[in-house]
């Protein structure tokens, strides 16, 4: 079957090629009635626009690149879902790249996006890239860039994040309010601001209640089920007394919960457990896992909305660089609520 062209639409309506082309690109010089007629005829003739040719003419591809560390956790997949919904509704397509927390993979993803001439990049940086210079190059090339969740603070780039300090504070405060006093914090050994801020919030809540934070009560490692289990085993082996665990991520909290139960330690009666991120499994384990929700879908939607707002400016980097900070939501469940 012969492919319908702009010339076919022009002949059908008895107008010029340029009139049809401008109508399809929503040119302000074309009347509303003519645009409607062109769109109706294009649909009837099953016209499919050549996106490559269109992007060469307009200088835009209507494609946005998204960089995430991983989609293994529901946090990033949920945020991406929020971004994609808004961007798709506004006529954009998405290219998605996972870095696996690798600096070289992150660089490769950005190079791929730039070669694909994306209209902008939305990124949550890897643990190796919080000070990466290649993000500076994106700004210098005037390619719109926006950070979500993990940002590089020293760059003049808009961002959407959660208040991780407040999140660490309210999680610890909740445990303190339930009567726990010797609260262990399991955090990441990665040099990321998000984990530093959660740790800072934990320390502030303990200090506010006049409680010390000995170094032996803070364990660092690669956040995972295995790290949670190993941390509790270490505390038991070293006979370090504790009555609650606050983990900077839900899988780590789940590992801690599993080992406690295997050792016959009652949760929450003897030891309370608090996670972070509100992974889907937390509501269905026994006891159900207390956690902190990061408003993931809302974060994605607000990221996309802010990006669309700023990309509409004549000069992306001369517009006011907005930094949206969402409030965390405490979700107390059975693992931290003694009867």
C-alpha cells in the first residue's frame, strides 16, 4: 500500500504543501479551521508523520532521556511511571537507561541520549556520579537537565527530591515514641547525600531525646536483604544490646526482620523494625513492615511537570532553578507497634 504523504493531503484539500506542513506543526499563521481540516484529512488518509524529518526541521525530537540507577526496586520504577504518564500526555516519548550504579554506564547512557538528540535529560545519579563532571558538560551544551531523588547540589540544575533529613527524623522519632531507646541504624556505605541526610535525621531525633549514638550502633554496607541479616547477626555475636532497627531501605529492614524472627526474637515486642521506601512487599509480610513513603508517583509527576514548565522557557538555564522538596509520609505498621 502506498504511503500517504503531505502532498496527498494537500491535493485532497486543494491547498499548498507548505500550508499542510505548517498546519501539522501547529504554526500560528494557520487558522484553526484549516488546522482542523488538515488533521481530519490526515487521519482519514492514515497519514503517519515522518518524525525524523520533522525533528530535523524543528530541531526537536520530542524524546526525553531518563537515567536511573536500577529498576529492581519499586521506587525508581514507580517514579518513572509518574514521569512517563505526564510526558506521554504532553506528546513526548521516553528513552530509559539503567546505570547499575556504575559511572562508566552512566556516561554511556548520557552519550547515547546526546547522540539521539533528546530534548532533555532527567536523571537520578548513580552512587559514583554525585560529583561527575559530565553533567556539567550537559549544562554547557544547553541540553535541559533535571535531577530527581539524587541530585548534584553544586550544579545550577532544577530538582525534585524528598526531605531525607525529615524522613530520618520522623522514622526514628516514631520508634522513640513507642518506647524504644537503643536504636540501631543500618545505612549505605555509598557516599550519597540521601543516606547522609537520613543518618543526620536519625542522630537529631536521638539527641533531642537525650540519647547517645555510639559508633557501634551505626552499621554501613551495601543495602540489601543480606546486609540486614548480617548486621543483626553481628550485633548478636558482639552482644551489643539494641531494641530497635531503623534501616535506610526496606530490603535491608526485611533482612533484619527475618533474622530476628529466626533467632526467636519477638518483633515488635522485643525489637522494633523500621524500613524506608514503602516497597510493595512490606504490607504483606508478618509482621507487616513499618516504613517511610517517598511519594514516588507524585515525585515522578512533579518532575515531569517542572521539566515541561522550564523547557517552555526561551533559555532553560536562565530561568529560576526550582528545587521542589516533598515531605515524607510515615507508615507505621506491626513491626514497630508494640501492643
